[in-house]
C-alpha cells in the first residue's frame, strides 16, 4: 500500500471513530488502539506532508503558532438580534410578525441562547475550509486552526453520515454553518483546578475563557482546552431547505453537534411555555445560557419579513433576568489551598439563587473586600459567575445599619497560625492573595499535596479519595506522599472513623470549594476490599511515566504541560535536579518565574530527600525516548538554539526538524553554539548574548534553506 493510500485509510478510519464517539456516544476502539493509529498517521504525514488532507484528525491536537489572524469578510452578514426581557414585548413581536405576514399561518422554532462565542464555519465539497469569529458582523478573524480543534465539529461532512431518513438531504457543494463556541462548565472547572494547583490566577467565567481561548495564537493550547460548539444556523446560496426545522435535522444527520433542546412551537403561547420550562432547567446544561432565541420557522416567510438595519424582523431573543439575590453576610471564614493562598469566604443567610440554595460565596481576596467596602452584617448582592460559583458583587448601602462591623483580615494562617505573607507579582508589585508560608507543616496544605499527588493526571491513586487520606494523616501513617509506598495490609485493615456533618464546612482552613454545601455525617472505613484496591493502585502508580511523577511533586507553576516540556528537555530526574537556573530558563516555554520555582524547589534538602524516597520506591525518573526519524544528514555536526515564534513551525516541529536532519539542540547560548534561529518576538537576552559571542543568527527562511 502506498503512503498516500495509508494516509487516506487512517484518516477515514479515525474520522469515523471520532464521529461515532462524539456524535453517537459509541466507542468502537479502545483509547490505546486509537492513539496508536493517530501516532502512525502523524508520522506518515510528517514524512509525506504533500498527502496530508484538510480533514486529517491530527488537526484536532493543534499545530503551529499564528503571529496574527487574517481578516475575513462574511459571505452573509452576522447580524445581532433584537432582545427583550418582557413577555409583553414578545407578544408585540408576535403581532408584528402577524402583520408582516398578512394573516398567513406560521410557526416558530425556539432555541436556547447559549452564552459563548459566535462562530462561522464554511465547507467546500464537504470539507471545513474556514472558521471565523463574528467580529463586527461584516468581517471577523480567521481562526480556522483553532476551530479545527473542536472534536465535535466534523472536518468533513457527508449525507451518508445521516442516521435517519429525514437527514438524507445531499450536502451542498458550498455552505456555511453558524454556532456558539463554548467552554463546557466541567472543562472550565478542570482548567481552574489545574491553574489553582500551579498557583496561576483563575479564569473568571466560561464565556470569557472561551473567547480568550478562540483568540489564542497557539492552537495546541486551544486543543488542550477542549472547546465545544452547538450549531444553530445553515446558509447557502441556493435554497436547500424549506424551514429552519429541516435544516437542524439535516445538520444533526450530517454529523454536526446540534443541541437537542430546540422545539417547534405552533404559536406565541407555546413559546411562552418553552421559556417557562427552561427558566430553571437550563442550569442542568453543560454550559451557561442567558435566554431563548425565537425564530419564524419558514425560510420563505423569513425573506418576506426581511431585516432592519441591524437585525432580522423574523427573530428575537428573550433574555432571562440576571441571576442575583440579596442576603445578609453573617461572618467570613478563610480557606487555605495547596499553594498556601488564603481565600475569604462569605457565610450568608441562605438564599435561593439559580435553582439552588446558596449559603456561601467567594470574596476572592483582601483587595476585593476593600474594593466592595463590605462589612459584617451588610446586606450583599450575590451572583453566580458564569452561573457556577457564587460571588459577592456589591453592598446594598440603603440597608446598612449601625450594627455592621468591619472585616478584619487575619494576619495569621487560620489553620496553623503561621504569620501570613504577600508575595511579589511578575511586575514587581504585590499579589492580591495572602499566603501561608508554612508549606510543610500547615495541615490543609499538606492534605492538598496528597490530593494533588494521587489525582488522575499525576500518580492516579484514586482509590485513596473520599476522606481516606485525611484519616491516614490523622493516624500518623503518612506524613509525605512517599509514605504511601510503605503502606501494608496490616497498617490499613480495620481503620475506621465517622466524621460529623459540620466537618465539611470550610472554617477549618481547608481548601474546599466555597460553593460546597455541608454534607451528611460520613464514615471512612478500611475493609479488606478497600485495602486491596488501595495497595493495587499504589503498586500500579510505580509505572506512571516520568512526566506524571514530575507533575505529582507539586512544584509551584509546574503544571502537566510544563512537566512534559521539562522531561522532553532533560530526559532524567538527575539531569533536571542538577540544572542551574541559567539552563532552566533556556527550556522552551519555561520562563524565569517557572525556572526560579524549579531551582528553588530542588535546592531544598527536604525536597531532595523526598525525591530520593520516591526513587527508592521505584517511581519512573527517566523519560520515554522519542524515536527520531532521520531524513538527511544536512545538519550533522551543527548545534542549534532558537528564540521567538515561527510562521511555519511550532517549537516542537522545529526541534523535530533539527533532529531529523542530524542537528543537535543545545540548552543555551555559548561559544559552542553554531546557529541561533531568531523568530518573531525573540528573547532579547539570547540575542544579546549571541551578539556578544559572535554566534551566527539566522532567520526562519535561512534555516529552511539549510534543509534543502
């Protein structure tokens, strides 16, 4: 079989598996088989790039870095909708439609108004060729590389993908679909958990996070965010469907992700019922919503009604009122996270908000308390940021009494009484959070380190969840994650304790979510089956790759992606531990802040002892060697280093090209360096040092010329 035939076969097969998984919830192959096929396709495409197809599933993982987004003009303007918060105005809209259609019978389609980013996707001959943002409605940004990372969005469509007779409409040669790109709530929480783990500021809400992600210049970062998209509109030059309903059914049949929440309504009364049905039910969805879109179903009637200068006359958006409530702030407690950050939590008189009873809400930090001017006893306004985590947004000063008391921010850690400190930020200022510096002795920090160590992306010892770590620490069986590898059946069997319901409150300085409600009394018990599961999980964790081990150590600012970069660069734990700061800074995508944190962590004798205990336990301290396919010897004997971003290569691709042609990538600028490849936004320190040592500096084009 020729390379082109192999690429075509793998592309078709993997696209089929993706369609089955994301559209039909059917997993026809296991993850290992899928990943091996994807690796095989990636290798073939690297060797024969001329045969790579636009719908290749390798586009899903992202690729190069875009220095800027090209401007594209929309073939059909992306107009905004008129909106209302009033049912009376909806009735008036219905009357205008009736007058405009002069007594004709008509029906509506109601859809949820998702709170994300409006996107436009163009398909030619069934292949996705362009993805763009709404922009000003006339022109937007070309973000095709980022759009392709959405796994529920087909890269190629065919009417043969339809699963029902209603969806058998042939796919037009040229058409456009529009939809709402969004970050699912579960992904938003996962990303914020990871950012909290490594000491990064949290994302504000899913909508802003989605908007920022779609405009990322590195599509690999976009792929890691796992964005999604609901399609709600079809456009083409010729008439393909008679109604909007028909188009939604066909889009679903062609493999597009159409939310099943839409409904056809016979009249305005049914529209009102739909709005009322989703008033609270919408909070069960995987993304935020802020209203309902009502459209006339018939395309012919839409054309007859026409447009105003800004919006269609045949559609309107009903907006739900903001989810806010007012209640009394009774007292403030303080949570301590894994990195020592102390977060104030408002304890409130219970109030119903967005379908749930809220008793606590975040106050973020001391700066926010000062900005709000909030005091104990105040009546405060509470909203749900992105309809997820309640937060205090203001004070009702009209209800303030003489009984209010100022909030005194603690000077000592609420858990261990260590004096709190404030750290410098990257610009030399002071960070908003106070921190407990007692990272080794502070109980919630210690427990959070265990929880970080055992999580799925680290050592994957999830059998130790549900309060078991808490009991092991309390009984003195573990003080460090390294102690997990010394547990035995004799030590664990029969351990038991019942925790009262009040222990789930965050007053103890634990790092629990401020939105978490107190639970029922819980019993932690180590029976034979539980003990067997724990010991098996601990044993399996010894096989976790070095990247997971490095991430599990919990070094500040070292997330899963940074751990992978460090392992790729140094290869072994010993090489990483021995690396001086000036070498750490040269690692791709590792800046001074991360480098300083890594150097400081490994300089601590206790941390080095901890690493040696993990080594003795048999954990993996050597990275998996990547197989390099040598394509020529044009760079043999030459050393390279790069700085900046490049138009034709991601950093990984540039490193692979150097290795594939016999070159060697070095860690820093020295007299032994043969070439410094300089891209856009090059690091001034590397350029300056290269100039001082007379190291030749070449452009991306000059490097590519060396390969040919």
